[in-house]
C-alpha cells in the first residue's frame, strides 16, 4: 500500500494538460488508489513521463505497447472508462 503523502504526490503528477488524460487518471486513482503496488506506481511513472498526446493514444487504444506489464496496467486504466460507457447505454 502507498502512504498518504506519496499518494498526494502521485495525484499531483496525474494532473495533465489534456482533460481526457486528467479524467482517466483521477478516476483510476479514485477507484484503485488504495490498492496500488510498487509495480503499479512504476508503470504509472512511465506513463506520466509521456507527452499528453502519446499518453492519450495509449489510453484510447491507438498506440502499441510492447511491455506486457505496462499494457496490462493501461488496460486497468481503461476499466473505469469502459464501465461509464456501459452505464450510459
């Protein structure tokens, strides 16, 4: 489990210039922040080092991810987004 101070820093880093990324990242943290592992944080750090457009391409499924661990993490990021789409139907 990630301590509270570290989680605040992660949330701050998840503030993005592109609203879509900001919404996906914050909804993910709201849903899964209390169970993040060190590996999850490492994957999130890798994503947060990307530009907004590159990150959105991965989240939206328009980009390829070679690393299996990172691909699985991005799939988890998409879960709240997919649930909202189902609820809207």
